[in-house]
């Protein structure tokens, strides 16, 4: 038997087939059933800490001393944020809040004066008439306090959105400009989303919480001042009735935070099933597998656990409130007993005793509110700290803003011994490569995945700085140039372009930093060169059609159509350097050929350097120079003809791809041919 007679021998003209598959290690049988996830006593035990939940429940584990010790710093921090956002509104909040507390104290003193007149000796009508001026004073104090509190609310309503706007604007400005290698870091991404989702949210809420905290504290101080005026010993009685209430409030607040952490973990699991049931990408397979019932059953089991958690929290809160009121009632009973003894002994007039009762009740309310808000402020301040720390970190990760701007045009870009290693990696992505690119040239980067092609293009585009070696634009080291200006001189088209939810025209003009202004002639020329003209012409409103189903009348494009839009965007930028990184991978062969012809011939410019990265080597045949990458190094370079004559790696890859197409043609021809010479293939079979 000859080699060609063997069943495993490749057909003539085809590529060599891979060898037999290596057997994997023996795998034991799986269990017949598994317990549902999260079925234990504590749902949080098996949940990995999510990046957005690192501070959840922090107030439940902090001691009262820790909470109180941190409050002054929190108030100062929020005060600085508020002052930067709106000095006048901040000053108004502070002054109006102080005036409101003063009115509360005056109102309480006026109430004591009313009681004094009512309990004075003499006939009742006379006592009532004598109390009228004090009653009017109480009404006036309450009215003025209501106006002051309304003023606080108005000033806060103006201040809070300004703080949110200032923080969000700064946050987005920083995150949009940090260096690309920073964005590639998954940990930085988690920090960014946590700061955005939690930090900005609680930064908006914490202003009002600090105002409420200050109001409660000032109310306590006003109450204590009134009691001191009535009799200094009353200050010693105040803790007897107030401390038990405060202790119950602390326990209740901690229980709420603990419960929230458990509830949050359950919600995370529920969202997994909700996403799968709603997600567009999983819809077809979900229905094909008829898996809806299994997912719905698990969703129902978890939502039942959430309902149980809500019930448990409500029950515990009711019991804690009852215990707190009971303890507070005992303390209040002791207070009133001592107060009665003071009245009997003549240490305190009857009217002052009634005023003391009013003051103690007001203290109960203020302290309970103070404790609740303290815990909220303590925990939410951690999120705000996290946001501010993240912004500070981003300021140190911004690209260079020093040095001159990159030139409007470039004659040569030279790379000498350039190396680059991604953060957290040990093996360099580029290892000492050198090349010189000239204006008017079209060059190609080819090689297997991970060989360094895209990394090299990103270094040329100024998205990364080399770890070693130099990159020079017309002899100037790029590390001496302003980074953003350098990036503006390079148009980069990627394999997976961004699907901007803008109009078709804005999808082109965004490459020049605008969504509203366009050069009509250049926009049309870019669309024609990329093949996007037919895509845009087929849209309902042509250039102004929104390319997103999230908007009314918006249109969804196929991957190939988006690729044409992306290429048009790169051409419209009209930059001196054009980088095409597998831009036609999702296009059909005819469209791909048209794009490459437009870029290599029709769009060829004497002042532009064009770099083409492609796995399909037939598309790079007409390039002036082809660089072959392997393991971060350039192993060959030259024209297509020169590389084919060398018979090296490029020639081998080219022949392999050509053989695959030849093999496909041969198989197709064989299937179309009759099985025997002269035999007709009929419809009857």
C-alpha cells in the first residue's frame, strides 16, 4: 500500500492534517444530584466578596466609640466638598441650621414659661390670659423654625446636585484619560465601577445625612441647655431616660446592617437568574434547551429566602424596639421619680418640672434620630472616601501632559530595540524589535495570535509607552511629546469596534472629537472608501439615523456593517498614521476586498503611513513591507515576493492558507463530479 492509499494520508494538494487527539485523564462519574447553591444557614458564607460590597455592613461591626470618633472628620470632609461645590449654599445651610436649633431652644423655653403661667396661683381665666403672650411666643418660635428648616431644605436642594455633578464630572474626566494599560487592569476596573456605582451615589446622599446629624445634635444641645437653666441636677437625670433608648437604637441599626448584607448576597444570586431569563444573548439557547423551568424554580427558591430574611428583620426590629422602649421606660420612670422628689422637696417649681418632662421627651427623639443617622453616615462615608481615594489615584495615572504637541504630519516613525511587558506579566509582549516606517508606505504586521502585532501597533499609536528602547517621530522621542496630541495623530480601527449609539454621521465624526460638526465632502469620501456608503444609504434617515435599538426609530447593524462604519471612522479622521487591526474580520470576502483596495490603492496617500494587521495573508500581498512577528520578535521582513523567495515562516503560512483554499476547491469539485465516468446523476437517485 502506498502512502496515498493509506486512509489517514492527506489528499494531494491539501494541508497536512493534525495528528491523533491525545487522550485526557480518566474522569470519574459525576454525582447524581447536587445541593442548590446558597442552601446553607448563612448565604454569605460561600459568596465571594463582590467589588461593590466591600463596605456593606461596616457600621454593624464598628463600636460606638469608633463611630463617634470618626464623625468629626466625616463632617469636615463633607463640608469641604460642599464648600467647593457651592460656598454660598453651604454657608446658608450652616447658618440656617444654627438658627433653627436656636429657635428650638427658645421654643422650649417659651413652653416652660407657658407652663409657669398656667401653674401660677390665681383663678384659671387669669392664668390663661397671662399665658397668652408666652403662647404667642411659642407659636412664633415654631413658625420661624419651620421657615428656617424650609430654608435649609432649599439650600440643600441647591447644594447636593452640585456636589454630585462636580464629583461625577471629575470622576469621568479622570477615568476617560488614564493610560490604557491602567484600564487593562481588572482590579482598577473593579475600583472604578465601585467608585461610580456606590461612591457617587452615597456622595449625593451624605450631605442630607450630615445635615440631619447636625440637626439632631444641635437639638440635643438645646435640650441640655434648657435643662441646665431649669436646674443643673436635671442634666444628670437626662442619661437615665435617654441612654437606654440610644442603646436600643444602636442594636436595631446594627441588626439592619447585618441583615442587609445577607439580603444583598441573596439578591446577587437572584440577579444571576434574572439576567439569564431576560438576556438577549441567552434567549435562543434557553428556549432550545427548554431550561426556563429550571431557572424559574431556582429563582423562586431564592426569592422565598429573601422574603424570609425580610420577615426575620422586621421581627427582630420589633423586638429590639420593644426592649429599648421597655428599658427606656424604666429609665424614664426613675427620672420622673427623682423629678417628683425634687418637686416635693421644693428644689424645683411645678412649672419647671413640666418643662423638664417636655425637654426629656424631645431629647429621646433627637437621640434616636442621631443614632440612626450616625450609622448611615459612618458607612456611607467609607464609600465617599473610596471615591475620593480613587480619584486621587487616577490623577497619578494620567498620560503625559508636558512637552510639545505631536507634529501635524510625520515623515518617519522609527522603533529601536523596543520592548513592552504588560503589567502583571512575566513574559514580554515585545522583545527588542526595530523598524522604520516611512510616509507613503503601506506596511503589514502578520503572525500568530499573541505574537505582538497588536501590541506594536498600540505603541505606535501612543496608547502604551515602551518599557525599553525608543520610538521616534521624525527623530523626536515620543516620551517627550504630549500623549493626547500623539494619539490624535493616529487613526486606529480595531477588530471589535465600538458601536456608538449615535447617528451614522456622528459615528464618523466622533473620530475628530465632535458629534455635531462634520465636513460633508470628507464624510462622504470616507464612507465610499470603507463601503459604509451602501450601509448608510439603506438606513431610513440616511446619515441621521440612530444606530441603536435603545432609541425610537434606531437601527441595529450587523457585525460586517459596523466594521465598515468603523473603517470609515478611521479614514474620516484624516490622520497621518492609519492603523487597521483586523478591521475586516467580520466582513464578507467581497466587502473585505473592496476595503483593502480602497486603503491600499484608492486611499493611498503620499503623506500617510498605513499599517495593516491581518491573519488573512492574501490581503497583505500588495503592502510595501511585511513584518512577521513571533513571540514578541520580528523574525522576517520584506515584500511579499522577497518573503516568498526566502521560503521562511511567512512563505509557509501563505502556502498553508493557499493550500486550504485549494483543498476546499478540490473537495467541492469532487462532490460535483459523477461517481462513474459517463454516469448521469438523476433526481430519482
